[in-house]
């Protein structure tokens, strides 16, 4: 709908420039009769709903006004809760995908699949820091999503693997930045480092160019640098766990032996996971001050994008 409004505005501007004479102008044709489905086919409606393709203008309406970028905070989205089929989570997911669709012309159902189950990916949303309506039971009272940032953990690839792949002229899927650096610069050591690639930054179409994307990137960088962690809570956690080191180590040994025994009977990890509805789920949105950092020490934060003047200016302003 946002792109259609842009087309209408451009058409009206062209007509006014020619005194209302539309002769010779590009005429937009719209196909309304489906090709693969009958009109109003329930399978098509179900598929659109399942893949979050039925985005509407109402999902992009800003109900809490336009806060200053300084009054916004970045939250991590718990993906298990986001895809738990809870009514509020479903509404929030529709809002998130509507913003994805409106902010960029190139979208596909693969984006939804990667958002849901890519193990190395994480999603953050920029919200008004003073908006306390996230716990409300009404879908109309969900917080406005001002921007979305999607990231991917990359790296930690052994030097032997990199050399073997490059010798054959191949590279594995994923880990875009490590493989690109290794391939273009012949540096097999860089891929061994751990890092975060910013996959996507989507800002609400009504707020683009107002500093919200830069605010989200700034908060994300500070989070991965460890500048946003609540030191008091972290100290309390460490104090509470300091007296149970021996028992933890013993339980770890027991867990390891149990894992070895059970591993012979069934597969572990994703292949051994039991897919079923969960009764107890963590909060959908978690402040970065209480969100644990990745276990691996990060060596870099980067991004990869198709260069345009506006994108180059944005990333250069944010020191990338």
C-alpha cells in the first residue's frame, strides 16, 4: 500500500506538470483476477495469513505518536514466544512483517522462515522507552514498532576448513562476511574470529530519515560491546552462582554422562527436539540491559549491502 501511494503521488505530480494532460504518460495496469486460485479461494486466504502476506495500513498506524530517537530503546525479541501462536504474538509478528514489507521492495516468504528458525539469527525492535503497553491484553495496545534490526552470528570457522574450501574454489552457505574476506583478501585467519553481521535494518516508512535507524544501530553496537548490561544484576547473578560451583560441575558431569547414554538412543540438537506447544514462555520483549551476551567473544560487527548513495551515507555516518 505504501508503494501504491508513491505511484499515485508520482502520477499526480506528472499530470500537474503537463496541465492535466496524461497523454504519453505511463499507465499502471492492475491484475485483480487471480491466476492460480479462484476469487476468494480459502486456500489462498490461509496461505496469505500463514506467510504474513496480508499486511494492511492499519498494522503500520502509529498509535503512540512520534517520540524523539533519544526516547527510544532497543529490545530483543524472543523468537520462541514470537512464533508460539499466541494471539498477541501473532499480532506483533504481523506488525513486524508489515514493516519489513513497507520498508523494502524485495521480500519473500523465505524472510519469514529465516526469522523463525535460523539458529544464528536474532531480531531486535526499537520501541518508545516510555511506552508501557507491551503487557496489555488488547492487540490495539501493542507498542509501535519504530524499527527492526535482524542480525546473524558469523565466524568461528577453522583455518583448515577455509583453506580446503578455497582450494576447491567453493565456500559454504552463510557466514557471508568471513567467507568474503577470506576469499577476496586470501586471509584464512579472519574466518576464525567471531562476529555479528547486521542483516537488515527496517525503519517505519513514516519515520525514515529521522534518526531511528541510527539509534537502533547505536544501541545494538553498545549492547554487543557490553555497555548496556545491568552491572548490579550481573553481579547478583555471579554472587548467587559462586557458591554452587562444585555442585554445578558435578551436575555437568552427570549431564554429560546422561547425554552420552541418551545420545546412543536418539539424535540430539534440532533433530531430537520435540515440537509441541509450550505452556510457559519467556516474555516476548526483553530489555538489552537484562539480555545475556553471546557466549563467544565477539571480534567484529559488520554489515553487507548493495551500495547506493543513501545507504553509503547511512552506514558511513554510523562508522561502518
